C-alpha cells in the first residue's frame, strides 16, 4: 500500500513539473513568436508596411494563446479519463 502511495506522489510531482515546463515554453513563445513574425513579415512579406506586419504579429500571438488553451484542456481531461477507467475496474 505504501508503495502505491509513493508511486502516485512521484507521478503527481512529474505531472506538475511537466505543467511548469509547458507554461515556461508557452510564455517564452508568447514573447518571441510575435516579435519574430513582425520583423520577418515587415522585411520579407509586406515590404515595409508596418500595419500589416503588426496584424501578422497579433495573429501569431493569438495562435500561441490558442495552442496553450488547447494543450491545457487536453492535459486537464487526461487525468479524469484515467481516473474513470480505474473506477470502473474497482466497481467490478
């Protein structure tokens, strides 16, 4: 019984570390991706038109935010699905 508790604590700690790593990655991406998109599109796509380059940067930031939300929702559903599977085995 104590081994199961220890194993669940290790799994919980690893999941929390994974969540922290994802948060750091998305935070860095939220700063880097729009700036890169702005300057790249300003020089190579829109030929100096700052308005369109800014719109491109805004769209890039929204893509990063939507990706983070989708990842968070998917990550939140995973433990529930795993927990439901173990409960059905206990009921048998």
